[in-house]
């Protein structure tokens, strides 16, 4: 696999901080096992909120397997579908 084809990944370093109307975090960028750069990444508050909700859902599903299914069954029982 050539370097350009190696998967890229981010590793967050440090906490998030509010800069004006954006959320800033530092991230180390890797291509395969090689550290390419450390960048400051900015997200809008709306994007950060959406990301937080998505991460919460995924982490809850990982921590509590079957919870999603139980919620769907409750909804189906309550509303009859």
C-alpha cells in the first residue's frame, strides 16, 4: 500500500475550547502509523453539537448492547407499530 493510500486517522490531543462562535480542538493527523501533523480543528457550535449527539448514541450502544432494540420495542408497543 502506498503512503497516499494509507488510511488517515485523527487522535485528539487536549480538550475543546470555545473560540468566538466555534469550538477548537487539537488533533494529531496520522497516515498509517506515521504522524503527519498536529492541527487545530475548528467546528461550528452546531456541528459540535451534532457530533456530540452522534458520539453519545454510538457509545451508549456500545456500553449497553440491546438498549436501542428495547427502545424500539417500547415505541412499537406504545404506538402499535
